[in-house]
């Protein structure tokens, strides 16, 4: 049996790993269900690496390119818009926090620095 995480950092790492595993299992289940349904359909999986390359991309430009260059629309486009819009950020060092500001560039990622 695995020992429980001992620090907030290791707890966050454990939680992120579990979320990734859950997302992967749900994705695979959806693909298998679609393939097994007996209907003639195409199943498409798009995996985006939202890493440092996207740290400075403008949200409106990204949405426009996804929509017009790649044909992304409907619920997927709505989900991406909701993920990017109305995000805010602040910085905290010790007990001092900056004012919050709205993000218009960059891709939010589930990371915390300790």
C-alpha cells in the first residue's frame, strides 16, 4: 500500500495524476463506446499540448483560429471559450497578495508553485 503524501506539493501532484488518469479512462471509454455502438461514425480524438508554446497567445486569436482554420464549433468551441474567458490571476508571496487581474493571453494550467 502506498504511503499518503506528506507535503502539500506531493498531495497536489497526486491529485493531478489522479485527474489525468480519470480523464484518460473517460476518454477511452467514450472512444470504445462509440466504436462498439454499431453505427457508422467517425471517432476523432484531438490532444492539445497546452504548454509553454501557448503562454502568450491571445485568447480571441486562438478561438478564431480554432473556429475558422480547424472548423471547431458547437459544444467543443463553447467549452474552450468558457475555459479561457473570465480567468483571473494574482500573485502571492508569503502573506502578501497582488491585486487580481483578468487574463487575456496564455492558457490556464493546473499548477501551483510552493
